């Protein structure tokens, strides 16, 4: 079966592990458990009628305590850049991280997940900014690991963006 | 047991699994196959059977690339994989870390089970990140409160604008001496209130850097001795009433003068706060003394009392903390001394308190001496200042009459600005919002546009953007002066960023208004140098500087007046100087227009339209404030806040409260409106009749 390596990237506490858990196990935990290191999960999805094994690399969120190793991204077919929509700073951090990724390994299919959309009343990302991101070529999804909204859609969209081989 | 076996058993006991790399992703186990390996990767390999670890673990497969490179390069030491987690057959998550090293020419892979230490590490990271999240949350809360504070300051300064304008107008009328005294008192009190509002903003705003930037631009150094004398003069009656002697004590060694870094109005407030503090604790029949001393490069000022001294259970520095209240809570909210501390420290000084050896307390502060340059400027400015204070202020016509458009939604503020500009000889017209301003600019040419920031339908910033866009095709440049209710450096910066030429702070001082308008217009109509110095000797700066002076206007130290709890009629009489005609006109305008504003609020609530609710409530709030109806204003403010927060479930209850307050005010204003006009002529000279624009 075709395997595709997908990395989860973004700041700490944006919901990367929760998105994977929701996608793979359909579970959500209200409590925040910080990730140290890397956890690899797998899920088979159907892309254009063919089964594809998504190998999901849930990589710890970057902050002052931990810097991401670019070697983890080796062989990556695509990545989900995750942002906490209720913390504007995480978008800036994600875009800075994205610049580093592109400069290190070149352009790879990616989806920008604006997560925690269930907290829309605390949303800090302006619609105009989202429009700008779309104009800049980003595929955007308003996800919620809590409710499950758009989670599968984001992963499938990413799978479809990746080359079939 | 051979030494190797002992070592291998030891490693296994420590949570290690040892492998030799043979190539193609395959490994040979060295020593024992620990139980956690069995949990993750199943049964141990038999005999010399190879293990395809790269196939079993995508993480190891990835790490193998780094490891192979390391082995190939024959580097010393080891290369480390970082932590990763594998899930065991029993469902447990097992944290691991691999390292590659070379040993006797063999390529060795060491995998360590971190379960024992991982929990602790996880706990540290969790705590650190939770703290970071809490910190972020706290910062957001502070930001929200600052926004709220700015809204409150805006609301508080709005009616002050009107009051100050009314006083300025009255002062220039031919008033009998007795009445002039009251007008002066009213003006002083309204300016005092303005200072207090700004004090609150400064004390609580985290934008201290911006504040500091403003204050390091010292153009005039205040004389500490003059400030001390003024404080004594102002406070003497209050001290006398309490049978406490207030005097100026030693101020020896001042041959170099007493000019210091700082701002006279704020030093007045520092002395005021320290004297108020002393007055609270000094017993009857005792003395309070202000003294000054020369200290290398500094001036040391103190206020000595003969009271009980500092509390034993409180450190002196705690007295200056935010919300600190002294002995037996005789003080107020605990803001006064905090204000003194942040102000003095901002100027590079220090403040403190101590119990005096001979009994009583000493509260002191120390400020750096002003530099020669600042001092010489101060002398000139000080002379100008005292001349300004003494000379009766008269309206002098501007050198050149300008056409000015005033865009301001609060009708009374608009009328006052227009009136003040007309008195100066300018031609002024008013509109109630940005859209009307755009329409007026299309029809007529105006030298200057005075633009309020917060207006319904189209704000000042949106209007500026529209004008500047339009100018891209016309090549013209409209002079725009923004009016802000907040008056911080941020606002000024924001206004300039938005394309405005200058910024004015509410309440707008007459002098500042003229200076800003005429300085801005000089770009279009060059006038003879010094043309306006007859009325305003200090006017030489650009519009932005002119606007900034509003916050630094001369202080009027506090007198002690009770809180104003008068009814609507008294309030109106006070704010209009008893001008019955103006009161009736205000009442009539309110009765005609305000019900529509209330209807808009009702409609917005019914339609669940938060933006419309905020706009309509803001407008009504401005009208209500003119009548000094605090409960009605509070109810309107509440509705505005609900609208802004898009929190409409509470809106019906809020509306009901607003409606009942509104009805009460309406009744009172109807009574005013229907009262027969007094036949006796008002002692106030009515201003020339002007057609009121019914723009709403």
C-alpha cells in the first residue's frame, strides 16, 4: 500500500496531537498534555479510490524549550501547519516555521489548519488576514479537534494535494 | 559470567537495548532483549536472526539515515535521535531515545527506555507551558482592561470638551466680576477633572514607554520652589480649617535655582498628593512643612508632619504600591502615592517615606536638576506661562480667515468648536459623521477638516482613508486634524499612520485648537512669521506639537469640592452658565432627536444587530452626558458595551433599564422646555443666533 509521511507542525498547545487523536481514534481530551518528542501514528484513507497509508508524525510544538529538528521532516510528503485561532501569535510563529521548512526542504504540499474553531468567540485572526493567506496560496481549514469539525477534511485535502505516487 | 555478559545485563537492567548494525536496515541484538522491546516489537530474535528495526519503526528508519552518515564519517562520540514514543502491545506509550556510536569498528545502536525519567521531564515541560499559556492569558486580560479603560476615558472626556468650551466662551463674555469668579472656578474644576482622568490613564496604562517618550521631550523645566509655594497657597485654607499650620520651611542652598526635570502640572499633583496625605494624619494644632534641599545634581523636596509616623507593620515602599492604603485606611483608593512614585521614577527621580527622629513622618521625593539648555528654555516658557495666567484672555482674530469643516457626532461639542472657530474669525461649518464630511468636501473647499475619531456610520479613520484615496486622482491634499478622546502617543501615531496631518486631544483647549488649525493651514497659506504670537507667544511648533500641548497645559492644583450630585436642571445651569436659552435649546434638541436614537437601539436589539446597537447607544450616550444624567449614561454605556462585545442575550434587560432612565430624563427636560421663559434678561450675553443643523 502506498505510504505518505505527513508531519504535524506548529507552536505548542495549538492542538496538533489532538487533531491526530481525533483523526485516528475519534477521541478528544479537554486537558492539555504537552508533547515531548515525536509520536508516529498511521491511518489508511481512500484517495481517488485508492487506499493510502498516512504515516502521521506528531512533532512536539516549538517554543523556547524545544526547537524542532529538521531531520524529522526528511521524506515528508506533506504537512499540516496548525495554528490556534484564539492565539494570534501562533499564526505568526507558524508562518515563520513554514519559511524555515521551505528553505530547508523546499516546497511540499501543506494545509493550514486554523484550529480550535469551536472557540470562535475568542477568534483572533481577522477575516482579512485569512483572505490574504488564501491569496498567498494557502489551503485553509477551520478545524476543531474538540468537535471534529473539518478534521478529516483537512487530512484528506492534504492527501489529495500530495502526488499520487 | 564473562565481563561482556555482565555489562550487557547491566545495560538491559538500566533500560537499554544494544544492537549492532549490519546494513540494509537490519540489526543484530547484543545481549538481552528487554521486556519493553518485546512489548513493542514482539518476541526476541532467535540465535543470530537479524531484526529489521527500520521496518518496525518509521522513526528509527528516519534516524538510521543520520546514524549511517555518522558511522560512515567515523566521527567520535555519538549521534542522538531525540525522544520518540512507541506504543506497546499492551497499549502503553513507551518513550525512547536512540544513539549511534562506534565501538571496536562496530556500528552500535543503543536504544534507551526513558519511562523512568520521562514522567518528570513531561511534568517540567507541562508546568512551563501551562505557565506560558497563563501568562499569555493574563496579558490578554490586561489588554482588554486597557481597551475598556480607554473607552471610559473617552466617555469621561467627551462631556468635559463641552464644559471646557462653555467656560472658554463664558470667560470671554463681558461678565460681572462676581460671576467671572464662578466661571473661573468652574473652568479650574473641569481642568482639574481632566488632569485626574489623564492621571488614571497614565497610572494604569501599560504603555509607559510611549508615556516616557512624551515626557523626555522636555521643553520647559519647572521650578520646584514655585510649585511648592503654589501648593502651599492652594492647600492653606484646607489646612487652616483643620487647625494645622502649613508652611514653607528650609530651602537653603538653592543658589543654582530649583529647576528640575519634569512637568509643572504633575509636580503640582505630587505636592498635592503628599499634602493631602499629611493632612489626613497630622493632628490638630501641629505643623506640616514643605522643604527643599540641594543635593548633587538633584533637588530634594520633603513634606514633614507631626503625626504618628509610619505604620510599624508596613515597609515604607509598600505605601507607594498600587492600591496601598495607609494607617487605618484614612486614605482613599490608594492611587495617590502610586501616581507620585511612577511619575517621579519616570523622570529619573526617587520617592520615599520615613518616620522622623523627632516624631511624625517625612514624605520626600528627589528629581534631577534640569540641564542648562532645558533651564534656559524653561525660563522663557515660565515667563510666558505666568504672563498667560495673568493676562485676561481675549479672542483675537486670526491673521487669515480659514474655511473649516468640523465633523463631530456630539452636537454640543460640534457647536462649541464652530463657535470658538468663528470667534477667531474663521468660517466654520459642522457635519455629524464621516459620510457627511465627504459629501461636504465634494461640494466645497475647506482649508482644514477637524475630524472626530469615533463617529457613527463612518469613523474618522475611515473618512481619512477615503479622502486620501480620492486625492490619489486629484493630487490635492486636504489638511485633516483628528480629534481623539484618549490622547495617548499611540493615538497620535495611529492618526498620522492613517494619513491625518495632526491630532488633537479632547477636551480641546481653545489655544491648542487655534494653534493646531492655524499651524496646519500655514502649509497652504503661508502667513507672516509671528503673526499669531500676540495671542499665543508659545506658538511656534508644528501641528502635532501644538496638539500635544493639550495634555501638558498648566495645572490648577486641587481644591476640595464635594462630588457633584445635582439634578439635571442644576447641572445644565452650571454647564451653560445659567444660559436659559441654551438650556431650552438643548432640551428641545434632545426631546426632538433622542427618541429616534432610542428607537434605533430598540430596533437593533430586535434585529440582534450588535454593530448597530453599539453605534446607536454610543450616540445616545453622548447626548445623555450633556444633561449630567449618570444613570442614563451608564445604561447607554452598558448597551454600547453589549453591542461591541456582540453579547446580545443581556440586551433586552439593558434596554429596559435604559428606557426607564430615558423616560425620567425626558420628563425632566419636558418640564424645562414647557417652563415659561423668564422675562428678565439673562445676565449672560446670548451668543449670536445660528441656525442649528438638524443632521440627525
